[in-house]
C-alpha cells in the first residue's frame, strides 16, 4: 500500500543557500514532485542571509537539481521551481522573523497551502538553539500551546526537522532538547537520521516480525553475539575540519549505529506505528549498560589511520586535520544490554574510515548445538567447537541482502561442510537505490515519526558512548592501522577476549 500524499503545507528551510539544501533537500523534493508524491498545494521558502530574489535563488538551485535529481527536464524543473521562494534574513536575529513570517504567509497564500508549516534546520548546529528560540518568540508556533483543546487533524500544525549532529555530548544534546521542548511538542520534533532511511528500518522490522522462524531464536538462549559494522574505504577527504572535531564515535556510533542496534535488539512493538516502535527502541537504549571509566578501556578499540603501504596519505596532516590530532577514525565498542532477552550477549559495534571494504552489515552468530552428534567424524570436523557456528548476515549496503550459514552434508560421503542460503534484494526486486531524504521529509509532512529519533533515544545514546569519549583512550592511537585494513589489532583483541572473531568478508564475499 502506498502511503497517502500529505496535506498542504509550507516547507521553510533555514540554510537555503547551503550544501545540504542544494545537494540533498531540494533534489529530493524535486524527485518527489515529479513522482506526484508532494502535496498538490505546497510551497518551499528558503531562508539564509545572502541577498537573492526568488528567481536568483531558483537559478542557484537549478544547476544542482539537474545534477543530483534522478530525472530532470527543463519543463519539470520550471513547474517545480514555481513553488520555491526565498527570504533573506539573519535567523539569529529575532527582529528578522517578521519578514520570515510575512514571506511564509505570502507563499502560503500564493499556493493556497494554508498555514501548516514544516521548518527544516539545515544550518550549522550552533544556530539551532538561537533559531528555535526566535521561532518561539516570533509567534509563528501556535500548535503546542493549545493542543489539549483542539482536534489536531483539523488545525494547522508547525513541525520542525533537525539535522544531525544532535549535540556533541549528553549535556549539549540535553540543552538542544530543552530548547526544542520549550517551543514544540515532542510529536512535532523530527530529529532526522538519513542514514537509517526507510528501507533499512522496514527491512529489519519485516525480517524480524513478519516471519515466524527468526524471532524464537532472537535471544540470549540461541545467539552468541551480535556484530554491527559500518566501514568505508575512503578517508575523511574534504570533511577533515568537521571530522576532526567529531571522530568516529560521534559521527557514526552515537548517531546511527546505536539506532541499528536498537532495531536489532528491540521487543516486538504492539502495532506497526511510530509511537509503539519508538517506545521499544527507547527501552533498548535505556537498557545499554554504561561502562565505568575503568571498564571503558577494556570495552573499546580506537584507531587512526596512518600512511598506507602504497603511500596513501595518513589522517594526520590532511586538510582541516590538526597535525597532532588524536581523533579516532576507527572505533569498535562492546555494548551489553541488560534485559531478559539479551543479558550476556555482547553487541560489538564498529565503524571506520579507510577500511578494507565498504559495507554496512549486521551479523548474528548463533550458539553451537548443545551436543555434538558427529564428533566421531573426520578430524577436520571433530567436534562442534571446530565447526563454524550458524550465522545470519544482514547486509545493509552496498549489496543489500540476507544470508544464513549452516552445516550441510557433502553428497556421497559422511562429511560436513558449511553452506549458505543467500537472498539478494537487487536480484529479486531490482536494484534501484532509494534516496533517504525524500521519504523522510514526506513522513515529517504526514506527522509519522517512525524513522525519527525521540529525545530519550538521543540522550540514551549519548549516555552509552560517553565513557568512550574520554581523551585518555585516544593516547597513542595515531597511525595504529594502515589504510585498506580492518582496523588496529586491538579491535581483534576486543572480540578475542570474548572468544569471538570479526566477520571480515573478502573482496569476493558479500554476505
Ligand atoms: N552537507 C551535508 O551533506 C550534511 C549531511 C548531514 C548533515 N548536515 C548538517 O546540515 C547542516 C547544514 O550543513 P551544510 O553542509 O549545508 O552547511 P553550509 O553549506 O555551511 O550551509 C549553511 C547555510 O546556513 C546559512 N546561514 C548561516 N548563518 C545563517 C544565519 N545567521 N541565518 C540564516 N542562515 C544562515 C548559510 O547561508 P548564508 O551564509 O547566506 O547565510 C548557508 O545557507 C549542518 O548542521 C550539518 O551538520 C550536512
């Protein structure tokens, strides 16, 4: 079933002239427009400081739309571009908001799209709180102040999408959540995680809860440990300045990979709807054991890529990177979830730049059978302990698919070998990549928060990673792994301490 086209609204993008808006947000909206998925009556209002007319702003976007959108034609662009307007304003100044308010009203009237407004904060993170506070003072946000007494389906709404990064630590995330909470209801706040995208979340939920065969095994009784990996082959490239302040834990683990962990570990929601799904994810995040300062070193392995064997440039000394930087470009962390389902099952989460393979995957390794019926067979497979355990690999990208490894008998002899059941999404359903931004913006227009983070998830994730942000853990990590590898040796030791090894697929192996 296709979801309904949202009702009319004005989308106000703060950061109108910026990189994210021109490369991602506008091309995604343009694609939605061409597929008939945007509301028939809608307007886009861009806000940034640079002085530009509507026409000049449309021209600024046109070139990017041509490059970044899936389909492009002059005719389609000019139809779409008619809905785009621009207001030059310094959004950190409250007195600029009368002009912003007037521009919203004028765009809303011109396109007959009423007074529901979706704000999008596509500006530098230090501007989030000033803009939210100015919105509060501007009188543009009326919904939250009277929600108890109204039928929300029939009155104009005001919602806000907030880009990552959502804070740099627990304290800054709390401040941002407090600022948002002073002005917006939680159900009007959309903390976007484009990395998750709709497909990944839906696939994981369908795999787990639309099948009977996995869920009974999905617990401490049958699963030995879980691995979640997001590896990139590229280094930080032009993002050095941003990355050097963030590092792998902030950039990937706190923001994205703990979301994946929550989807893998959550209990079945009561219904397929945003509130029950988010409630279950929050419970997982809150059940993650918080490492003490003493424990943290034994539960993580951090690294920073050095110069490569083929003279690849090291992280230190790259553009925007401090020459003595101790920022981690690789992180592997063991998380434990203290609840009945997962007690005693380690979740190993790792991410890195300049790694051997580009891939994002979840690997569930099962326990060995309770007795070894075949111990009298050949030497090579003498006992259960020597046979590879059953393994379910959920490959999220680039080769989306699922594979299950189990033991099979070799024909004609009583010998056991590992075999695989392999499911490839592209082969079965076609390989069209689905851009995350468009569906997420549509969800925000519809008020569907399934794929957006609740404040408790964000704060829970910061709490879980906080012990691993300690600068003391970063001493001496410079150059401790070479580009094109799976990270520093400490990463292997982290798993070996629990009797596990990483799933490091070779070039030819995808799942
Ligand atoms: N770029 C990406 O691929 C990406 C990916 C994920 C998340 N993000 C996040 O998205 C946000 C935007 O990133 P970006 O890369 O697009 O940044 P950017 O290229 O630096 O753009 C910033 C925008 O903010 C505007 N701006 C700055 N000060 C302003 C003010 N006082 N009032 C109104 N507008 C102001 C700038 O225009 P003027 O100078 O004309 O005012 C510009 O349009 C950041 O939080 C970033 O972390 C970006």
